[in-house]
């Protein structure tokens, strides 16, 4: 059998032989591209994932409780000054890294390039990448001044996607890595999964290209391992990792107070939260879900729960998750053996697909599923989860 025949046999076994529908009309180059595209797909895992997602039925509502006080970051002004010092000294020792999720295209911002390249309209015309790089450099300088050390460096790990990886790397190179030593910037790529129909069939974007999408920010944990980024962290002596998303223009890079608290309290996982603007705001809420730390999506909270208040009249579920988290490297290593337990979530989308004539068309209605893992689904695996509620204190 030829390699293409082997692929055809493999895909036929899993009922996906339709991906070869246009094979007779393809050029040799297109056939080669198709073969390469199909080789990277684990059909057994895709089938298992689809079956699990399709058969999952919500039999009962989860039991939700606000995070207990003991898990929260409160503290006096003196406490926070102390945590700031602890954080800066650990930064100076090279024990903190920053992890940026930068896989998104800026389509909702009206651009066709990665979000981090976006000019947000400041007089300086600086991009999000540049603003974040300059803040990172400033924290390094402050840590160096306080500790008396020279050459303080915070490793910056940047997770891109298939659609943003080359453009992002080129942008950093073109701008001289924003005056950061390139050896302290580590690019890696999140995984991709085929888009499928509600019946579990792989969607073809063109006669020789599978429709794929990033498999959610929850793939970060696997991508850290597969890419070698996690091993690089260990090699450098990193103990704690601060993660944020690229479109967070107000992010406190490295956040020494938050970092210091996590170091001092040996947190294995932690999340920063902000108050909701109103009870039914479209934001996930950090809380206890069936007795374990987690995030409940706004679409899964009924109005009664969303508007419930405590004895002081404050919202019980007010801790909005904004994808700013802290992890110990030990935790990131420990959960590797449990990642198969992370659920996949379905995003119903209008996915460009090839028609019977071999032409790509975008449907007017949802025609397929994108399978995603969520970053917060590991919270329940934490032994010592903390939540920074300092932004809630004034509400």
C-alpha cells in the first residue's frame, strides 16, 4: 500500500473517508498537503472526545458556594507591602516566569493580525506587546534595585497558535524584542483540533485542507510539556508562573504582590478576580463547584444564584475570572498525568467548509463544533488554591 492508501484505510476505519472525496482532482502538491494535514490527527482520540461530549448530559445542577475566606488574599497595607518585597526578591532570584496567551487573531478588533500587535490608540501608538514588554522591563529594574542584583531577568513564555506563530515571531524580531534579551523569550504553540459536524464528521475547509481551530486555552498545560517550555522553566530554576491574556491592557506584569503572597503561602494554583459590573454580567465566576475550586460560566448560572446576596447585601458570586492565574511549576508537572480528565467544551460555530463542487463557503447558520478545553478546569486539582480578591475590597 502507498502512504496515501494507508491513510485512506485508517480514515475509513473511523468513518472519515469523506476527507478523500476530491482526491482524484488534486494536484500532486495538494495531495502532499492533504496527506501531511491528515497524518497529524489522532482519530481514536477525536472519536473518544466526540463520543464523550455528545453523550454528556447534565443530570443535576452543580452545588455552588463562594470561596471560603481562608482561601482569599486579604491583608493589611503592611501585609501587601511585605508580599510586594517577597515577590520582588523572588523575581530577583529568577524564581518567577510570565506566561502570555497570545494565540488569538484580532478579528473582533477589526484586524487580521495577532491581537498583541494591535495599536490601542495611545498617543505613543504602542502595541499591546510593546506595552507589556516595557512593564516587564520596569519590574526587572525595580527587583534589581531592591535586591542589589544585576541582570535580573523574568523569562517570558508566549503561547501562540498556528495562525499567529510566524507573524508574532516576526513582529518581535522586527522590533528588536522590545529590548528584552531573546534568550529570555520562549515561543511555543498551542494545539489544534479538527472542526467537526454535530454528527462527528471532520469538516474540510478546502478539498485538501482540514478545518481546524485552536483547542482552547486549557490546552496550555499540555502545550507547555510538549513544547519543552516546562522543562525550560525547571532548567532555569523557575518555581512560580504568572499567566495572563494578551488583550489585557491593564495587566500588572509579574504582579509582585500577588506573586509574593503565592510564594509565601506555597500556593500551587491561584486566580486574580474582579467584581462583576452587575449581577448577570457575562463573565465566569470563581467559586466552589461541588466542593472543589472552579469557575462556573455565566451561561450556567441561573438568575436566582447570580443575584443572591450575603448578610451584608453583597453579591455572593461576584468574583469574575479574567484569566489571570498563578501556578507553581510543581503543580504544572503534577497535573500532566491528569490532563486526560479535563473535559472538552463545544463551541457551535459557522465554519467555512467545502461544498460538493469543491468550493469553500461560509454558512449562514452554525454548521459545526469547535472542541475546546478551558484553562480553569484544572483548579479542582489544586491542593492549595488561592484567590486574590483585593479588587473586591472596595465593592
